[in-house]
C-alpha cells in the first residue's frame, strides 16, 4: 500500500516579488505526526508556512490528504480544518479573550465545548474571558493564539515559533498540549521552532531548513540533538 500523507510538499518555492526565499522544498508528513522544522533566523521557515496557508503564492505542489490545495484562500483552508498559530500576534487587541476565541468558530453552537477544551490546556483563560486581549502579557498572548487555533479542532496544525519569549514552565505546558492533541485527536502538527529542547521533546521527525532548502531530515532519535546543533552553529 502506498504511503498516505497528511501534508505533502513537492518542489515548493516561494518568496517576495522576484526573490525566492524558499527553494524547492519537498516534505511529507504522515497523519498524526509531529514534525519539527528548525533552522536559524531568515532561512525561510515562516515563508514556507505562509505559502502552505496560501498567503504567498509559489511554484511546486502542496497537497493535504492527497488533494492539491493550490489557489485556495487562507480562510478556506482554515475552515477546512487547518489551524495556524503564527509567530506575530494577530489578535484583536481591543476585543475580549472570549471574543478572540469565538472568532475561530463559524457560530456559537460549539462555543461552550470548544472553550472547555482550551481551558484544559490554558486554565487562566477561564477566569479572564472578559479581559481585553491587548492587556495580556506577551506570553499570555502567545497562549491565546494557540488556544484560538485549537478551538477549531484542527486536523492539521501549523505553528510558528510558539515558544519564543516564554517561561520554561509555559513551554512545558504547550508541549503537553501538543502531545495531547496528537495522541487523543490524531492531529498532525508542523512545528517551526528555534527552541531545540522543546522541538525535540515533542517531534517524531525533524528537518533543518537552510537558505530556503532542506539540509537534513531524520526521525527523532538519540543523536538528534547533536546533529541539529551542528547545523545551528554560527
């Protein structure tokens, strides 16, 4: 039987204007797998995620569940079950925590159950639903962004540098949330990260992106940390 993949990229290139930042990337991620994509700043990791989501157009083929998703708009892809937790803070600062979370859903029918799910990962949200998102700390806003992505019960979750600036205890909590999503719901996760310890604590496989191309790729194993460090050396 042929391998089945939740997300498959074949020769994907993209960038800004005439300049390609991502150069011929090919990746295949299986259902229920956590895949960590690592690399230094400026190597094209965020650009690749934005290309998958349709914010940027490029060359090559992107497939989800075997279907090519070219020319689909970001809103369509998210509505189809792709969650996205971006590196920047795309929250509505003047809206409450509740309203920011509610925006992830099409209506209020599943709101109560979705809120209960994210409370399990981020309990502080429950008692602060009326608080404006813009008054949260940077770390709390990061957790709210991830919580909003999880509200939709995504089948595929793309996460960009979620651990940046967070305390170790919060990073551990996020790691547990990602493992639970994978183990309990079979969620497939593509995790872009620079925090090596966090990434390798959750990943089944990993790859290194350098100058827009995959330089190394491997199942997570005993030698993973030393191999990744070699690539990340200045």
